[in-house]
C-alpha cells in the first residue's frame, strides 16, 4: 500500500466513524427513548429488547450483524465487507457507551420532533457510510445488496427492507408510534439519497480540482 492509498484509507475510516457516531446519537437520543423503531437492524433491536430487556440494543445489533457479514463479503465485496464489519462493531460499541456510560436520554419527548431530528442525523450518518462504500451493518447490508443487484437506488432499497421492521414496531409499541416509525423510514430513505448525491458531488469537484492542478504542474 502506497502512502497516498494509506492516507485515503485512513480518511475513509475517519469519516465512516463520524457516520457511525451520528447514527448512534440519533438512535440513542431520539429513537430509542421514544420507542421509535425507525427501520433497520437497530429498529428491530428495539423491538427485541422490549421483549428481552436483559439484552441491550447494542448487543442485539452485534449478534445480528454476525449473521449478515458473510453475506456482504460474498455478494458485495471485500472492501465493503471490511468497512461494514468495522462500522457495525463501532456502532454497537458507541451505542452501548452512550447507553451505559453516558446514560443517554430523550432530548425531546415530542414524537414529531424526535422523528424529524433523529432521522436527519441518522440519515446523514448512513449516507456518509454508504458514500464511502460501507454501511453500519444489519439490514443496511440487505439494502446495499438490493441496490447492487437491482435498479433501485440506495434510498428506495432501504425503504423496502425497513417496512418489515416498521410493522413489527407498530405491533409492539402501538399504532401511533408505528405511524411515526413509517414517517421516519420514508424520510430516511429520501434523505440518504440526497446526502449521498451532495457528498458525491463534492468528491467529484475535488477530483477535478486535483486533476486541473496536476495538468498545470505538468505544463509548467
């Protein structure tokens, strides 16, 4: 690995870590304390944790991810698999740290605000990970696979996968919260695509600037 590749790899993992922290923050301070199962393995973990309180959300996510890692390596590729393993372990660790050490709590008990603010934060984190060919694990892996082998963009793929979790959340926490969970999933799917487009546009602009700079240096 060259020095430039090493720097790029470190940069990718730094930004993937930032994405993980954003996702964990949105779940632990907006979704979990308000019982909003906003899709994904994290939403399913909230449902399971409700019935099995001895298992923390972070622990359930960790166990669930073990099942999906092999699938990601086989169907998506090694780079995605390695980054996803890192991101999913990091997500479990950060969520447990926020829950058990920082004693995370609801920053708002208004369900509408919790959905809007939590989803904006989580979608930004997910988009950051997806833009760097990673995911936070869980059903995001299934969404990435669906995105790769179909014509669905990543946002629609997330929406398709998350609908099952929303139904489970509605049956567990009540119809009202199920509706808010559905809203969260729809907004998340739309926002993820928008944020990914913004990130990719910035990356393209930066690449063009580098190419132009190299051309100038070559002429000189």
